């Protein structure tokens, strides 16, 4: 391997991202055996094992994880430079990789995808849906979407849609049977859907005091119930079926509330909070493919078209 040859480094980054030689090989359009040979040459060159390989999975060694963190920014810069050359200034082409949480996919991203793809036929979108904090550079993303409160300081952040509200919802049949909680502490007597992040942590429902000396201060409630999931659609389904209450960003259940399928409770305890942002590394020169995506998304939010 030549020291200036980045092919094996890119292969290593891709295998680490997918946790699979087969999927990485398919993306690079080479055989899995060729990719495996490339990794063996890389490990021989650096003199350290970078990957744990078993018949079921591929994972990073401690040295491999540290190595990936060091090379990812450099590879990102090289990719950006190559992409800029390919695009001849302002022509958006190539693949745009965006990391999106499930909770915003349906009401924020999905409605604009068809028009965007038709408007920019030379662009390919790679939308990765996940409910965790994403390291854009290390994982090869151009941009991501997350709540403002979770943004790192070293990113450029563009607001999407302004402040958001969360709601606690249940079906009319659930409330007919169990009654409505008037205070968050009364949720201890109710069945609630628990949401699990990809990290394995369970989300504690967040509320803010509406009055008194603690007005505006947020606090958390650890709810319990018959269902735990990392899939928002399943949590909403459980509420629609009268199984339990669920805690959601309001746009996710707006249509069901308007149709009378779901009703909100504890509204006074759920004030608006900082909404969602599209973000990207601050040192990245915005490539045309990302610029036109941002413009299209902003126009969709303003006009709905």
C-alpha cells in the first residue's frame, strides 16, 4: 500500500460504518474478498489489528476506533475537495447523505423528497433514519437534523420550522376507561409507552412547571407501561389503539388529534421548546448539493410546496 493511497482507508471507514464486509463491498462495487484483502494489507502496513472479525459480525478494535476518529476528518476533507471539482462550481451532483431522527421524517423530510429528486435528477439522496446523536464526520454524513438543545457548539445550525411542542396523547376510549391525568405525577397511575433511544437509554418524559416559584423549570418523569419501543410509529399506534398514553412532538400526531382519534392532556405542563435544526460541520465549505437541499427544505417549510 502506498502512503498516499486512500482506497484502503476509505474501505476501512465503510466497513466500520456498515459493520459488514458484504454491504461495504456492495457500496464500493467490489467483491467482499477484494475488500478483505485490502484491509489485510492496511493492517499489515500499520502493524495493528483494526477490526474484530467473526462469522456473525465485524467490529472495531480499540486501536481501530482511535484510528477511524483520526482519519475520518481528513478523508472528509478529501471527499469534499473531490466533490467540489466534480461539481464544477455550482452544479449539484453526487450523493447527499443526511442523518434524520424518525420523529421528523414523516412531517418534515418525506413531503419534500419527491419534488427535490425531480428538481435535481443528478443528485442521489441517502437518508439514514436513526434516533441517536450522530458524528457526521466520523460516519460520513453531509448533514444531520436534531433538536437545538442537542447541538454541539462546533456546527453550523439552520432552524427548521421554529419552536416545537410536545404533547401527551391518548385515545378517547383510553380516557373513558382510565380518566385523564391533571398533573404529571399522576402518570404513575397510567399506562404509558416508554421510548428507548438507540443508545439503550429510556427517555424520561419532560415537563415544565406552569406556575409558582418553579415556573418554566423543566423536570423529568420516569413513566411505566406495557410497551417499550424505539419506533415512534409504534408508540402512536399504541395510543390510537387505546393501549397507553404516549409523549410525542406535536406534528407527529397533529392529524390524529384533528380527526378526534387522539386527545391531549397536561398541555399546561408542555410549553414550546427549541425546535429542530439542520446542522453540518462548521469548517465544511457548503457544497452545492447541500446548499440546494437546504434551500428546498426551507421553501417547503415556508410555502408547503
